[in-house]
C-alpha cells in the first residue's frame, strides 16, 4: 500500500514537471508586450530586419532565447531585454509564439528557379547540402530536432543570418558547424535566391 502511494506520488510529480517544462502560452502572452514592438503582437514582424517568429517550433525558439540571454548568440537589439526573465518564462514565451500562424509572402519570380534548386537539391559542385534535408521540403522545419521553420521568413532577415553564418559572426549552430559549412560557399546571389524562395514557400 505504501509502495502504491509512492508510485502514484512519483507519477504526479513527474507529470507536474512535464507540464512545467512545456511552457504556458497564456503566461507567455503576458510577457511579450516589449517583444511586440519588433516581432508584432502575434510574432509576425512588421519589418524585414526583425524575424517572423509566429509558428516557429518551440524547441528552436527556446534555444535562441536562452542563447541570446546568455550571450552565446549576439542580438544587439535584444540586449538586456531577457536579463530579468527566468527559464520558465522563456519557455512560456516560446510556447506563446509557437502557437500562432505564420504569414507567407511571395518570392521574386526572377529568383524562384535558382532559390528552389538550392533549397531542394543543394549545389552539388560546391558540396552544399539541400536545405530541405533539415528544414523539410515545405520549410516547416523539424520540431523534435530543433531545426527551425524557414517558410515565410523575411528575405532581409534570412540574408543577414546566412551572411552571418558565412562569415562566422554567427556561430551558435553547435559543434557540427552545420550552418557555417552550408553557408560558407554560397554567393550573395545564391543567398538572395534562397531567401526569396523561402519567403513564398508553403
């Protein structure tokens, strides 16, 4: 009897931990007033210099929030904004934005063929892997693996991030250096084409 109570108590405790770790979007909403100035009230940014984060997978969002707070990822416009937030609050914010629907733009027709080719097939002669292998053919990403959704992202923002990976200025892609290795041989034109393609992908 005592053992049964112990098992039940343990299960309830573990369940409470799971609920805590998942993030609460309602609590997250109450923390996003300052975020909305750049990212929009629902995570769809009004300006191309700030990323759309609506619908982004929660695991990826949480990783970026943690790394921006710790300084592992440089984000000048967010300096100090996350300093007073604890990890649960970061989880709540990530949960809030992940539940919203992303808005899709329209690719530049002149760049469509090149962008599609790079995204779906890579560039064999440069040993550049297909973006779709990690980010999925429709750009929805891979939530369990923590690979971000890319569709609907502002071209301006995507271009800036790919160039930052290419130069090594951004380096929070882990020991695999996956993004740095992918971007290092991309030309400006190829980066622009991929970014445009992603903006209209759905």
